[in-house]
């Protein structure tokens, strides 16, 4: 897992962030239902950051229901049976009526070519009326309004391939309110305005993927690179799946993946651990235990040759090159991260100096050691934006020349140490804020079973040798592991023939 900010190392900060110092400030406990808490004391200011990590993301979407994990993000702060409704008993009836009409509409659609067009139109009109009625009971933005009225800031959520995150900040004298609000939305969630939000997600896909050259290129790269593993689908999901998602499917997903044993909550700031433990027992102890959800059992088959995909786009040329790599638990994870920084760490990276500064074949040239996720075998990826008048082909050849260099030439000790130091610094930098600290500790705890891994990883950087970098470059950056994706304009492609 990498949260890189390319920060310079401050030696005194490094000394202050030792594992021994942190252990004194961290209180960890697990409730009987399986929910793990990390409490980190930092009393410099009367504020607290809360981070809820759900160990589930788009890789857990079922076939035909891609985008469902992302819908959890959109449902997160819609409220409960007491928050966000003008009349819960009537709203509950109205929501049930929506699903009853939708069931009849789906039944007619499932007749395929035998479906009655007039009946479909009538049911669609009936469904719209039922949705409008259910939405009339909604008290808009009730949950965020309570948070803001009590001094809360930064209320947000995010969905990725491997996880879904929820986070915000409160004044320290509102800690109990957070425990109440957050536990209630897990205990009594209401998936109100589901179909309204489904339309929002569909539009989001249209803007970020279908209307974006980069979005389309990334989507096609993943779909081409992965033949079987769900990393082949981005968290936004496929258009037809989004348009067909149903609220009962979302509720079933929530019940399966949002069980206490699959949650990690980190709280950092002006907090009393004993008081936090009391509130955790009182509020989150109410959540019923459930079995841990299944992991993804699909294993990506070995790639047996280079794959290529061309994407038509009315934009400047873009180039993505990805190589298969092992998951984040591999012994090669850290050497691969160091390799990536040697290649593309800002203006000191080989790609920038060669392709952007000296030969000027590219406007931008970067690499990333882990993409799109890390829990399962993923990709080591390169992104290149050719300069005006330069082609994808020229940049591809230049990039391969650089890759061959790092396979043969040892990084000099000074450069290697600089990149390792920057990688350490980027992680340490995160610890400088309550929000960053809460995020990092929850992520490491959820992914590795021990937040202390964050510190042992820092030590692992220092152990990487120039020989390690050459070894992983030769092992993973090979043609049989490679997928190439690039954009083109129809006119230029015709001219090239």
C-alpha cells in the first residue's frame, strides 16, 4: 500500500516517529462482535479524526452487479430510521412499494422479445411515481447537517478495488455523538434515494470514464490485462450493470460485507482511550456479529504473451504500459516500490531526466509500483504523455530502453539511498496529521493484521540493495508480463498505414 506525497525527510521527525514512541500512544481492542478499534492519543489540539475502514471494495462486486461496492459510498450518509426521514413508517411502506413495482417491471423485461412494450411503459411510469412518493418523505442531507451543526468537517467516503473508506473530523467534545451517528448508520441503515443515487453514479461514469480519454484508456488497459480477476473492472462498474442495480441487492451486499469482523475503526487526536472504549462498547457493541465475508478466489492465469489495445480518442496521444506483479504481501513489494521511485520520482527519476528533460519526447512520464490494488496480484504501471509532434511509438521505444538500463546498471549508492529515504519520508509525512495517521493505521491493521507493519516497512526500505532492484526489474518487467494500451485519432491511424 502506498500513500506517496514525495515529501523531504526531516531527520528530527523520523526520530520522533519510532515504533516504541507510537506504541505508548496507541490503544487497540476488539469488541466481542469482532470490530477492531485503534485509538491514538494526540492532545495538541481539541479535535479528533475518525476513519472507518471496510475491508471490501469493487473486487467483491458480484457478476452483473459491478459498481455495487461504490453504491455503498453513495448510501453512506443517507441516514437511518430516525435520521433523514419526515415519516419513517410511511417512508418504509413507500420504499417497499417501489420494490414491488420494480419486481413486476423486471419480470416483464425478463420475457425478452416476448415483453409487451405497452406494459413496460406503464410499469416504468408506475415505478417513477412510486420512487417520487418514497423520495417525498426524505429529509435531504439530514446526516451531514447534524455533523456540520456540531463542528464536524471533512465528511466524505471513497471506494477502491480493495476497500471502502468513511471519514470525518469532530471537536473532541463531540466524540460520543460520532459513536452514536456512525454506529446507527451501520445498525439501522436506510437505502433511501437509491435510484436517484444510481443515476448520479451513472453520470459519474459518463464524465470520468466515457468522456475522458484517460478514463477510457485505463478501463481498457485493465480489461485487457486481466482475463479473470475482478481487478479487470474499475470501481465505477459497467454502464449496464449500474443501470440495473437494485436496492435489495445493495442491502444484501451490506449485510454480507459490512459485518463487524470486516471493519477497522481508527480514532486519532484529543481522545481519552478509556472513554472511547466505553463508548465503543455502548454503541458499536450493539452490532450483531456475522461471519467474515469470503475472499476473492479467482486467480489470474499466467500471461503467455504481450497484449495490446488501441483506444480511439480525440485527444493528444497517451500511453500506458503495465506489467504483472505479485500482491502486497510479497517479499518483492518493497523492492518494486524502490524501483518505481528510481524510474519516476519527480525530476530525479530516470524517466523524467531522459524522456522529458533531455530528449523531450514526453510531457509527462511516470510509474506506479502497485495498480489498481494490492491485496491480490496486480500491475506495475507506466504512464506517458508524448510531447507535441512525438508519437506513442517513439515513447514506447524510449521507455523500453530505460527499462533495459535499470535491468543492467546498478543504481549508485547515493541515488538509491535518496529514493529509499523519500519513500520512508512519504509515509512518515502522513503521520503528521490526525486524519492521515488514522487512515494509515486503519489501513495497515486491516491489510496486514498489525498496524506495526507500517514501521517495519520503513525498516524494509533500508534493506533494499541495488541488486534487489535489478533482480525485480528483470523478473517482472518482461514482455510476457506486459500489456500496452494507447490512444489514437482515426486520421493519424489512417495516415500511419
